[in-house]
C-alpha cells in the first residue's frame, strides 16, 4: 500500500517532495500528489515514511488502502 | 512573570546623572539611556556611534539591523522557501508562519527565476530598497537549492543589494560555508529557548536526519544546532540577529537567559517579538488561549536585556513576501503577474544617486537632533515618558493622524529621544462608519503615551485624545521626529516645573493581534 496525500489538507509546502527518496511526489494544481507506482513506503531507505514524518499537517500523508502493499524485491 | 520587578530594575539602572548625560551626548547618542559596558555596538540607534567602520558599513542601510536606517531604507522578501522542518506551536502552516510573517494571508510562492525578476523590478521602482531577505514562508535552509539559487541570480544581476536570510537554525551548521561564500552578510536565527524543558512546550516536533523527533530530544537537537550555527557564523564574521518570540508564562523570563547565551556567542542584535496568538489563526497557542504580552511587558523585557546587548524594537514581524519600508507593505504592487509583465531596466547609477541623497538627509537630521539635545543637557529631571509619532518614513512627522497604519513610539528623557517600539492600528480615516470604534482602538494602542505627534489631525479625534489624556501635537508637522520630540519635551518639563501641569504616569497599552491584510 503506497501512501497518498489528502489534497484538501495539503498546504502545498513541498516539504514531502524534497524528502521523498523515490522522487514519487510532484505538484499538481497547488497541492502535492504521490505517484503510487514509485512509492516504496520508504522501505529499504528509512525507518519511517519521510512524507509522513515531515508533513506539517497531521493525517495528510496516509496509507492508500485501495492499493496492494509495496513488495521489496529480494 | 513579575514585570514590575523587571521594569523597576531597568529604571533604577538608568537614573539620570548629568555627567552620564554629557558623556552620552559626547558619544553621539548611544543605544539608549541604560548604557552598558557589555554591548557589542550601537548599531540599532542613530549614527555610527562606537561601531567599527566595517560593521557600520554592513548595517547602515539595512532597515532590520539599524533602527535609524529603517526610516529611510526598504527591504523585500521573496517567498521561495515554502517547506519547513520544524513545527512551532505559534505557527499554522495552512497560512504562513503567524509570528514571523503576518498571519492570515498566504505568500505567493515563487521560483528562483521569478524571484530574481521581482527583485530587479522592485529595485528599479523603489531605489531605497537595499536588502533582499529570504525568510520563508517555511525555512530557507529547508529549501537550500531554491534559496541559494535565488541569491546567486540576484547577486549576479544586482550586486549592490545586500543579501540576508532568516532561519530556525536546525540546518544552519550544514550551510554556514555556503552562506559565507554567497556573501550573505546578515543571518537571523529564531531562538526561543536554551533549555529543552522550555523548548518542548514550544516545539512539538522537528524533522532531522530523516526522522521525526519529539519532546525534549527534539528541543535539545534544535537548540544545539542553533547555538552551533550561531558560533560558526560569528566566527566567519557574519552578522547575526536573534529573533525570540515572547510567550508569557512559557519563555518570557527565560529570554533573559537566552539573551545572555546568544550575546556570549557573538550575536549582534536581539529582537524580542510579542507572540501573535488568536484563535482564528488556528495555531496551537491561538486555540489553547495562550495570551500575548502587553506592550508594557514587552518593553520591560527588552529594557531588561538591553544592558547586555542591542535590542531591536522596530521589527514589524513582516510577511515572507513583504516589500517596502518596514511598516509599509507594497507587495500588492509586485504580484508575479505584474512583475512578469514589467520591462525592467536596472539602473545602478540612479540607485546610487538616490541613496547618496538619503545619506545627506540623514546627516542633516542627526545634526538637528544634536542641536536640540545640547540644550536639553542642562535640564535636570527624572521624568521619562512615551510619545507616539505618525510618520510615513524618512524620519519626519509627516503622516495624518487618520491615515496612520501604525505609530512609532519614542521614550523621552533628559538623555534624549529613543525609539522603543511601534504600535499597529487600523486605518482610522476610512470615512462613513466605525470611526468611533477605530479611534478607541488607536487610543488603546497608544494609551501609554503622553502625546501623539501628527502632521494633521481633525477636531473630533483631537478632543477625544485630550479626553483620554493624550496630547495631540501638530505644531511640528513635517519636521524631524527626534528634534521635535526633544523640543516638545523641554517645554513639557518647563510646564511641570512652573506648576502649570502635573506629570502623571500613563496606563497600559495593547498590542494589536489582527492580521495586516491590505497593502492599500
């Protein structure tokens, strides 16, 4: 399950874009979106998802439960 | 906090002594009545004073680093740095930082290229604009690529413009060498505490080394990095200003200790700002009812710290996209749309000629003040009082009472006229409705003043001010502020001595909490 950004809460500050190790985050109409194909939940990079850790608005970067979990390649 | 104790201490330290007075005059007006041997300099007041020439050159036309310069020179901020790496309880990132940018309005985000074009457009239109700062709306060093790219472009196109930045300090040690390389002469660090126990009440978390840290750990990392960054900058000769937000009951008394800590690490200027906190800003402090300090509490704390180092009292807590003199906001003239449509011709000679004229005016102004002050030196009186001044800048009493967006506050004593703050007010003269209420707002804002100096004032507000015990003074219209204030003070002392009037202390004044919305 990759992460997604709840657009109505996004302040558009770009902090997540700067931290994402996968360059999965980009601006779209003033707020930011995560490309689910690129998101690895930061597994293999960091202990915690960077977008969640840096986001100034709580519960804005959340797990997208409609998609399957990211599988790290062996 | 026991403000009265602080106030008494600062008053006791500045009892009038005629020898001291003469000394102060001989030294061409120091940084205020309280003097103090430990001070780095006198950069926040009138002339060069005891500042080394090399530092004076850096601050003399920087409106934020020199109180005197802020009457004459303008600054601009470009909002190229939206991301932040810490969370403060006085900030709501849905808007800009409520305390270091005006709350309630979001800055227009710019790319470095747009920002550089905007700087050139403003510099060509406003020749007194001498300083470009990057202050957010997030933290400049959380957006290092955009921040330094902007500085690079501006340095290339407009080499006469001074560069400065304002940071929370978390990433500062990593960028000190880049800052020095880009010749960024001025760096402001916001330091609200030097004890993690206090920091934990102000900062819920920080993002550092790819991790979110909370509580005492977060505050400790932040403070260590801030102080380390400060030391590294002062070692490299970069002038550092420290901003502190005064939060009653949390860090108000503690800021005296912060003041000592930053002074010992070579900070040049300390700017203690009042917390801006209202529920509608949606900040933690706004929502939990944390109150802001009164104007008296703020001044008492600034006075208590002043013996240690220079205090900045002319900060307007401006937005991350502010343009103009401090206290004025011309950002609406320079929206991205307007700037991109402008045909900009950067004329360095024109700017230099204009600034040379400003310097001539400053010399005349200081000479006029000195002349008036020389006579005051023979007066003996313990009276110390505040007056409010309506000004559009350039050091003159040149604003109509009803048009003033703010009043500058001067403390008068036999040592002279000292700038001690400013009070924002709504436009009173909007015509038609709500005048009574606006006038009441102004009176609340300057209620601690004995007089208000204006270029012009109508009959109705005049009588209401008199009823409130504030003397409206329009006889010095379009004259120099300090010279006029000292002249008025001399006649006030004469009247007190002759028994014509009785000197009484004034009450408290309120710091206005609303947002400065318009640039009208």
